[in-house]
C-alpha cells in the first residue's frame, strides 16, 4: 500500500466516526432529522468496549492496590463533570454522574456497593434514599400535628444533581505483567463524592461516598455514553476510554498496607503538602518497580 492509499484509508476511518457526534447533521432538511441514523450506521455503532486480556495470577510479578481522588474542579477532569444542565444541550451528552444513576435506575448497572471492598450491595431503594431529600414545611408539620392529611404543596423534594458532585474516588490495581514485561493498571471501582442530601442547604456540608460501582460490570454502559472531546467534537470519546486510558488527573489518598489500608491523611495529619508528597512517593515506588526490572 502506497502512502496515498494509506492516507485515504486513514481519512475514511476518521470520517466513519464523525456520525457519532451529530448524526445526519449535514444532510438534515429539518431540525427533527438531526440525530437520525441509517441502518448501516446503527450496525456500525453496535460495538463493544475493548475486552480485557486474560491475566493469570502467576503472570503478576508485582501488584499494588491504590485509591485515588479525581477533583472535578481541575480543567483536565471537566469531561467527567459537564454538562451539568442538559436542558439546553442539543445532543445526548450527559455527565458521568447522570450516566451512572440513570443506568442504575434502569437496571443496567446492578453491581453497586457501600464501600470500595465490594462486600455489601446497595439496592436501588437504598440508592434512591441517598439521592433524594423529602421534607415538609412548617405549615405541613402543623397539618400533621392537627391530625390532618398533609397537602402536596407542603412537601419539599430535593434531588442530588450532577452539579453537586465535587470529586470521584477510584480504586485500581497496578501490576507488572511478566509475560509482556509491562506495568499495567486495571480500574476496579468508581465512587461519586457528594454532599449528604440532608446537609445540602447548610453552611457546613457533610461530603459522603454516595455509592461504589464495580467498574468492569459497568463498562458497556460507560462505553455507550460519550463525553465531549475538546480537540475534535466530531470524534467524541467514551467514558470507558477516558477512565481506562487514565485521561484524568488524580491524587493517591490510600494504598494497601499492613495497617489495614490506612489512608495517608491518617498518619500525616494537618499538613496538606506532606500528604501530596506522600502521594507522589507512592506513585514513584510503583514506577520504580518497573524500572528495576531492566538492566542496562
């Protein structure tokens, strides 16, 4: 294949992905035709996330479990946070929080747990109770005290939204594959950090781990959901690709250790700088293991 034909193949492949952003945008005669896909497009879009290769336990020469925090106030992490208001968005883009909660309500994601060790499952009723706050006004309490049925207008209902998510916690496993002589990372769980729904209106909010999702069980849902590609809006990237390729910035706040997986801020208190330096030390320790495998 000469260079000219190779470039034609590359350009054709790139154009095949442009339909993901705004299908039929250039061919639409009316606005309601935007987003309609042909039968061929539907078939080509019916793909799956990249399958993980099988890793035998004997092939893992070194392993280390780490917990990290993704701060959504950092620009590099905006793809996981926005859009927070989808009312005026002309596409089907959603924030990562909306994708996860919608999939849980629809039963597409069922592997949801209370902590990062995935021991206790959370039902959809438990999750819903953490997402919605139901309260009554003073007038409603007066009706209850008088023995009357409370009027609907005196019932206050407030839901957590994507705007309330400040951070994500992730759990992953770094390992050295001796067959491929390569240091690799496998994401295991993800958890949104939000204010407690009953402290949202107070001055001092209580931030909690809302739920932990076992990441491998949610990959198909996250692969179908597309995030915004700031460099080329015609080629959006899926949340599965962002998280698996680690296209985000994070800080390690805990590693597995002999002290019952003690967090960094538990043994380095009241010193944020030392906590960041300790986080970098853990990263460097993992990287050095790969470097030490080679002799020059």
